[in-house]
């Protein structure tokens, strides 16, 4: 299986989620199953069915997170030496050539992506257009409303 890139912060978030799933959510759902079982007939017990469904979700998520961490290639953006190129983990300030508006994004793994906090997936159209480019270059991004152009103002590794 191929390695999946993650920043240090992304790996820590997955580890924290895994810890919560194992130490809080799993025991809570086990207690809920035991409580529902004590109510008698399981064939018509909606609480039991809901708790078992929740347990299945939690166990599936635990396996998924463990798998992601096992196959992660953890990258520390502050240690990158990419000579000013846009690469995974870099933080890029862009100017929209149409509106003149500036935006700043960090290129991260799929699990870390959150546009609200300025983190875009390495597999997103914007990131794919930026990878390998330098400050001063123009990146063309295919968007639903047509091609958008962004000038790369700054590339940093924080």
C-alpha cells in the first residue's frame, strides 16, 4: 500500500481521535449495550440496536484511523528545503488575478483539509496547479465556472 502524506499536526489530530475513540467512545458504547441488554427482549429493543450500530461505526473508525497512521508518511513543513517551490506542507499566499484578493493556503493531506482554516488537500485542483511552482509564477486552476488564474505571492514552510 502506498504511503499517504500527513503533516505533523494532521498525524497528531488522528492520534488524538484514535485515543478518544478507544478510551471514551468505545467504553461508553459498551456501557450503553449493557444497559440496553438489561431491559430484556433484544428483538424489539431500539436502544440495543442503536448502541450496536454505534459500536460498529466506532470499531470501523478505529480500524480506519489505525490504517491511516500505519501508512502515513509524516512530513514536517518546517524542515522542508524546497528552494521556494510549492510542495506538500508548504503555505502559499496567492493573489486572484481577477479580483486582486489575496488568500493563504497550506497544502495538506486529504484528512487534514479544511478550507475554513486555510488548509487544502494536496489532491485538490488548486493544490495540483500550485505544486512545483515558485513565487511570481501564475497557476491556472480549472474551476466549475471556468479557468481561474492565481499569482503566487509567497511560499513558506511553517
